[in-house]
C-alpha cells in the first residue's frame, strides 16, 4: 500500500520524531532516520551556528532523509531557516507561528514544508498557505501547546475533513496502539515526541529521562496559559507556578518565578525539580529507555498488531446482533 507521508519524505515508515528543545540533536535525528522514520533536529534551543553543527553531525551519521523543526516565534527563526537551507536541508517542520511567513521562501528553495497546527481551522490555513503536509497536535502533547485545548482524538478527524494534503497526528502517541488509532481517525503518519525523548540517543540528561520513566498516569499539568501554554511534569517549580496562577498572577510574576532557561535547567542540565520538565501525558506509559532502533522496531510491530480491521469486523458481525 502506498502512503503519502512515506512518499513525501522518502522514508520507510510514516513515523516522525518531534523536534524537541534540548532533546533532538543530530544524533537522535540520524538514529530515527537510520531506523526508517524521519528524524528532526529541534532548532528551538539552538543558535544558528549550533544548528549548523548538528546538521553536519546528522549528515555524518546518516545518508537517510532528516529535517529540522523551527519555531517561528524564535528570534533566530529567519537565520535558522537560511542556515539550514545553506547546509542542504530540504525538509522543514515549522511551528508556533503563521505558515505564511516562511512557506514561500522554503518552497522557492525547493524544500518540503510541514507545519504544526492545533486546530482544524489552522490546519486549513496551513494548506491554503501552500505547505506540503500538516501536523495536527492535540494538547495531550508535551512542551508548548495551542490554546484551543483540542485533544488528538477530536482534532485528527476534524482536520481530515478540512484538508486534502497529507495529515500527521501528534500528541498522546507512545506505542503502536496510538499509531493504529491515529490512522483509524484519518492520519497518514504520526509525530512522536516524549517517547523518543526517553531513548539512548536523546541528548537530554539522564535525570530528565528517568523523570519521564518514573512519571505516573497523572504526572503532567498544562501550565502558563497567560504566557504560552506548556505541559510539564509536576515538581517544585510547577507547584509554585500553580499557586501564582491560582491568584491570577501577572505574566511578569510568572516569568520571574520561571527564571532564565527553565527548560534547559531540567532537560539538559538535569535540575528536574527546579526546571521545566516538558513531557506529554503519555509519560505514564513509558517504563524504559531503549535505543532508537529498538523503539522503532517495537512501534512498527505494535502498530501492525493493533491494526483494527479484523477486530472491527468481528465486533460488528451480524451474528453479534448488528445489522
């Protein structure tokens, strides 16, 4: 069977590793691409020169396609775009901003462009702006989220009804069951973040990875809606922020409590009690830190085993009382 996501990015499996700050360096991106998926370098935590280094590292580690994820709100976004183009990157996943800003530049350079959206309306705007694919991300996802608070389960089918371009589901996907569910809802590929954050090749600290593994089924909380909504694993910092939010503290007060480089402190430096431990709700499903190759093999085999066709046919047989 042909799959438009695989054909678009020239990959074996329609599995994309999310571009996460302080997690998705050249090593992780290359490992995912070598395993048949599409690895993304997360440029959100990188200055242009560092992004250049990670692109070159990924090129040394893989001959397979890989891409970069660039948050449009970043002050370095424009220079990151040109740096990546100069380094020969041809796949761009853009997020956190208008698809109209960089899509014309990237298409003129001959690049393939995907854009992350948090609502069916924005997904349609992405298609109208000329992107090649759209990622619709439910607010189960870790890190920064849209304000609409639409879950993946309702977002994907509504977006499928609004767009004709390849549709990629993200948020709340940690195993093959989630992949099969996303396809049943109308997706043609999946983007997975937190599960890839807890792998050997992830550039995150051991403390951060272990925090994900130790997380329970209700470990995360959506915070900082007065700034930019972000899903975090609960710790001392989130409790202080929650207390501030409960009394309707100003954005400046919240920023002061966060301090400098809150995500880096937790994810890269390992200060998991005093920094932003960004992770999705699926953290409660993660119990190990495998290699990327092992995780990819697991995801593919689980997805094939969870494919709903036979189970649905059996459930809705006439003999069971359905007509």
